[in-house]
C-alpha cells in the first residue's frame, strides 16, 4: 500500500479522472447533493479496486524480494521453551466443577487446534521455496502440541474421576478424541513432512509450475477442511459436520 501510494500520489488527478469515467453516473442534475450521494461511494469503491489490482500487478514479479524485506524487518523470534510448554486455560481449582472444567479443557483443545493450523499452513513452505528456517519451528510446535495434549488428557481424566453424569463424561471423551486427531496431524508434520522437507531442500530437483499450483491447491483445500473441522468442534455444529 505504501508503494502504491508513492506511485500514484504524483498522478492523483489523472487517476481520479479515470475512476470518474468508469464509474456509473447519476441521473440527477449535476450539483444535486443526492447525485453526489449516489456517485461518490461508487467512485471510492472503484478507486480501491483499481488501486489494489494495479499494485498487485506491479508487485507480483517482486513477491520474493518483498518477502525477504519483510523477513528482515520482522524476523521470526522463536518462543522460549517455558512459554511453549505452558497451558493457558486449565485450572486445577475448577476440576471439582465439571461444567467449568470441561469448558476450560475445550478452550485449551481449541488452542491446540490453532497451533496445528499454523503447522499445516507453514509445512508447504520448504517444498515451494526450499528455505529451512521454518523446520525448527515445526518441530518445536509438534513438541508443544504433544505437551498440551498430555496436559489436557490428564486434566480431563481428573474431571471424569469426579462424580459426573454420563453427558459430561461423553463431552470429556469427545475432547480427548479431538485432541488425539490433532496430535496425529501434528505428528505427521513434525516428523514425516519435516524429514521429507530436509531431504527435498538438499536435493537439486524442483517442481514444475503446474506441480506447484497443484500442491498449493491441495494444501489450500486441506487448510479449509481443518478450519471447518475445528469450527464444528467449537460450535458442536452437526449440520456443518
């Protein structure tokens, strides 16, 4: 946006003229306040659209350079071990109140889901750009997921041991089943895909452009499916499931 602004600020009058030409005109007399109310919002919308398309066209060939610039401005800072290995929601004092305890366990499970989503999003990067910097983070996140799942399961077992009605026990087992699925996804990424990514980075082979498009398309579908699954778990939406 900054680049686009610097580019167009010298050409603002011409840009405004083009936007006015392509935008729908009001049928009301010129100068009528209602005519301005009709035309100006359309012109603003069209100006945003043209601006974004133009900047995208100009910057697409330089995407790699922009990415490297952003990495230099905002380098990734790995979280310290003590921050990774810490639960955010579990509270031992609420184990004796199953309804509240289960809600906290579910919030921690949703946090595990978010971490797993981040791993899924990042795991494609080494295969597209052959940069190894993300691999250590994936391995650390996998350890974090393992730790959190162990904590959630232990917390849930303590709740189950309380005198609970069957509905609460079912909910506890549903959370345990869900985090087990997330653990398997994290394991596949943190072990199998990281190992393959290391071999791929060392290899001289490259995917074709068509192959990269297929990978990105498949990866995007996977991300969407995981996001839907976590949403179903969060809202208990059986229709969406």
